[in-house]
C-alpha cells in the first residue's frame, strides 16, 4: 500500500473517533480536532491493526515471578524478537479456574516511542494510548452463538471480542466461514471518562506518563530509598546477597520448569532443561509464518462449501489454533469434510455427542500444510 493510500485509509478508518478528540492514523500521524487543541486530552486512540491483543497462561503468584516469565510464554505468539516489543498487561486472573490467565497488548518498541514522542511534542505528555476497538461495548455472553459488538468504518469493522480483546476485520473477510456465522450488533463509539479506559491503556512501565510534580516526588523517593537501602546493606550485605541469589535462582528454575511442562506435557522427567527444550522444539512441526485465523479460514472454506450439511456453530482462536464447533446430520458428512481438508491443513476431529440426525463435533486446526 502506497503512502497516499495508507493515509486515505487511516483517515477513513478513524472518522468514527472524531467525538473522541484525538487519534493516531496508520501512518503514525497524530490527528487532533481543532475543538480539542485548547482542551485537556486524556485518551488518544491508536489503530487496533498495530496492536496485538492476546492472552496466555503464566504460572506464579508473585508479580515479579510471572512478569519475568511472561515474555518467554509469549515467544511463540510474537513474530519479532522479544526485545523489540513492549508488553502491556491489561488484566490477570489470580484466582479461580482461570488463575494465571493474563490478557496483554503487544506493540513494537519503535512504534510506542514514536507515539509517545508525538504526544510530548503536541503537549499531551500525560495522555493515555488505547486501542480503538475498545470504543465498542463489552459483548454479552450468548449460549447459542457468539455475539460481537462492532463499529463500522469505510475499510474495516472494529470488533470487541471480549472485555480485554478485539480486532480490526477487513470487510472482504466478513464472508469467510468463521465470521459469517457470527451474530453482529453495530454500536456507536463509546467515549467515557479516563478512569474507565485506564485499565486498557498501553502506557505502562517505561512508557508510563508522569506529571512534573509526580516525577519530582518519585525522584526524591528514589534518593531516600537509596540511602535507606544502603544503610540496611551495610548491616546485612553478605547474608542478604547470598540468600537473595538462592531465592531468585530457585524461583526462576521453578517458573521455567512449569512453563516447560506446560509446553511439552509428554516429557515426564526433566534432567537437562536446556538440552531437552532444544530437542523438543526441534521435533515440533514447522509453522508457516504469519498464519492466523483469516488464513486458516480461507484454507478451509472450499471444503465446507463441498460439504454443506456440516455447519459451523462457533469458533475460537487461541494459541495459534483454530477450534471449530461443528454440527452435522450424519457421520459420513463429517468424515467427508475431514477427508477434503487432510491435504490442506493439520487437523484433529473429535465427536462430542451423537443423536438421531444430529452429531456435534469439534475440529481443531493447527496450521496449513
């Protein structure tokens, strides 16, 4: 796409955000309405296409532990080197059956730096950056079929797939099998107070905004903290160093082993973690770079057209796997579908229930052959 086309698409896509006051287009340009230039802007919208919203299970109760393990848990999800991206934690379940499930937003460090520098130059150093898909309301849960709230633009459909997830879907993808069975509900953009959007903000850690007074207070707090720490270290330095190193080494070892067991459950005994991890990774089937739900959907769509009796009731994309909930009047149709797909994708077909003229099954697609 040339520069003019990108700018035209960026402008069209963000027309819906005019009520919000300020946004970045796909070219990285900060757009600020004249009516907002003399007012305090707290939220600046960024294109969802340039933010990767995903979730991953990361073990650990202490924040320092699971934050250290988080980048390694996401390595398979990220195409760039891990040091080139910034990971913003939006939410984490600490208890219950989803304990450890962590919702994150991933952006390249280069793009985050460009956005923050542009905000600073425009006098908006304290503004928060929020993906524009979060202008949609949170979708309601439906048992019969998934329901997506969306905002229509000239080129994309901004969809809210969950409280912490969303996507920008090109219009020509909407005819693909996974999307045409969705229940869609168009919404108007929602622009609430800053406190509502703060949990969805990307500016965390090294990109966190600070006011002058806050920065001054934090600098003095650091100085006082350093003097206090030095005083303590003078008394207990030798013991603390040895004890802390032992604890950190043990915690890192435990977190790494938990991640290894999660990734390779078939390995029952860990002897040499580095060597076993290399061997297990070498044995994994190679993946096609950039394969996502849209590519998989395009690959399987012709087979579903050949076997129209099989219907897709729901789909789920997680950990680079596309799971389809299927319904068929007979087993022959399911087997015919699997046969039509076996040379195109890597799949697993599981029958969940069988009744007269109704068979429910689940198909898991791991990648394109």
